[in-house]
C-alpha cells in the first residue's frame, strides 16, 4: 500500500430530506459548491426515477430518467441503496455508484425522502442525516405554487405528503429551518465541517 492510499480517507455519506418545496435540492447543490471552493470533494448522488423530466432538467444531472419496467428490474437485481414509491413514481439511489465514490474518498450527498432515509439508516448507520424544515406550512404552499409546474390536485397531494415528511423530522441527526437560504446554507455547511 502506498502512502497516498494510506492517507486517503473514505468518504462520508450524507442524507438530506425535506418536504417537496422545502429547498433541499437548492441547498444540497449550494453546499457542494461551497465545499468544493474549500477543497473538499463532495458529490451529489443523482437518483433514478420513473417520472418524466420537468422543463430544464437534464438526464444524468438532475435524475436518471428510466421506465417503470427498467426501475423494477433494477430493484430485482438489488441495485439500489434505497428506493421508494412516491406519488405513483419510483425514486432510488444506486448502491454501486455510492460505494465507489465513498471508497474513492468522496463525500456523497443523497437528496431523498424519509422513506429512503430510513432504508439508508438501516444499511449505512454511519450516514449523517439532515432534515430541512420549511419555516411554515403556508410558506411551503407558496413555494410549491411558485414553481408553476403542478395543478391544484398535485399541490394538495404534496402538502399532505409534507405533513407525513414533517412527522419523521425527529428521526434525523440534525434539523435546519430554511427560513433564509443563506442562513440555512451556513448551518448546513457547519454540519459538514463538524462531521468531516
């Protein structure tokens, strides 16, 4: 074993969850950028999903978009670290990709719901789990409406799911209220720095 191999640390696995519209994806991308500026390598895990791409989303950057049949075949082959069925769609994280990145010393950040987080805690109890809370249900509803990508039925469904997500917030190692993006980002960065 070389000195470089001896000095290389394994990466840390981070799980960030929030209700839809809570700001987890924006915060996740921002903390990865901020860590990169300080020389720390962290990467966003790109989930697999059966939902269609939204305008502006890119294959391989935002999600890996796959068919329902392809996703279920991946489940059968045991290819997911975690997966969940949410709003009649599947979402999942590749176990193989995650393990390779961690072994290479890269921190991996998962942007997943509470169901996925529970699966990760079972399979990787060393994972650091962080829950992003909206400042209020009213603000969450405002954010969902501001997206302009869903009808009233979908918004009502997302708000009902948000109540379920919030009921699991105490299962996480840390909670951050996203009332001000920069303040929430500072708190999130601090968690990454303390757990490096």
